[in-house]
């Protein structure tokens, strides 16, 4: 359902992403890990069509993000980093706006809004202005707008950023439920999140894919079973005690 084919991105002399390739299927949560500045957000923006790659392509359910941009984007739900929203709108008003923009049929529009409000647990703030919400609730509203048109592929950039422990648990449980019939790519720097909800994970560093495998395979590279030690060794290229790469 999601296929990334040898994408590269240059910003002048800087090569931010270098021939990254991976795929993800229906019913799968793929974790996307990288240290800051490693090309993770650039890759996400290419996949969602916000910027064009210098080389390569990404396909959503077989549709090229380059040559069939609008079709590919119509099949995506996207929670971008920092959850940019229309602060002057009320939550329910914002979701209705997104639903209409996404082409949700008027016949099911209200039902879709009610469903995503329930899924994102934002019923108690649906008539508040977005500018009055906490960072955690803004994150939930951003997740709700990504779900409004029931897309088959979800791209979630740091979906639990800014949430308290209980909220993180609720969002992770929601992702698990959604993954039953969707393909989900989740960008995160929280290794426990990968262990808890991801079927596979990818690590990139300096724009290059360095690891692809299951969370168990990642942990097994450390004699102590510590993912964070393996992540540090992979992304820095330095030896870490107890880690065999």
C-alpha cells in the first residue's frame, strides 16, 4: 500500500536523503526512526507530496506521488510535525472544513465527524477554539483530521509528541486498532513506542537507510536487549558495549 523507491533529496550541495527504499502493507505499522537532522522529516514530506524528490518516487496504493499527486494524497491521512492547525476555528468547525475539503459525502459527513471525535477522544473540547487547547489536545485534533476521510494509508509524524503518559497510551491503542485495516507509517524518536506498536522499523542516519527489521531483531543486536544501545551504535557508527552489528 506504500512503496518508497530509491528517493533522494538534495538541497544545493547538501544531500539530505540518499536512495532510501522501503515498503509497507495493509495491517502493518512501520516505525521510522532517525536522530535529529538525519533526513526523517524530509522523507515524510516527500512521501506526502509536500516536496518533490530529486530522484526516485513514492507510491500510495499504486499511485505515484509525483505524477498522480492528488490521487495519491487523497488516499493519505497525514499528521505533520508540530500539528499545524487553524487556531481561530472551533474544533468541530475545523473537522467539518477538512471533511468537505477531503470530499467526504454530505450524507455521511456528520457521522464521520462524530466517529473521529470519539476515536481521538476530543468530545469535551469539540466546541472550543483550537487556540485555547493544550498541546496534547491539538495533537489529538490533528490526528482526527487525518482520519476524517477514512484513508487506507496513515503517515504519522511524532503522533504522541506533547501528550501525557495516559494520552500516549490512548493514542497508541488507537493506532493498534486502526492498523487492522490500514497501512501506517509512524515517525518517532521514542524507542518504547516502536516496541509497543510497530511490526517493523527502519532506522536512517545522514540520509541513508541503516537498518530494517522487527523490533525484536533490533533488540537482539544487544546482549542486554536494549534497543537504545543498538540505535546509538547504528546511527553514530561508534561501538557500544554489548552491541554486535
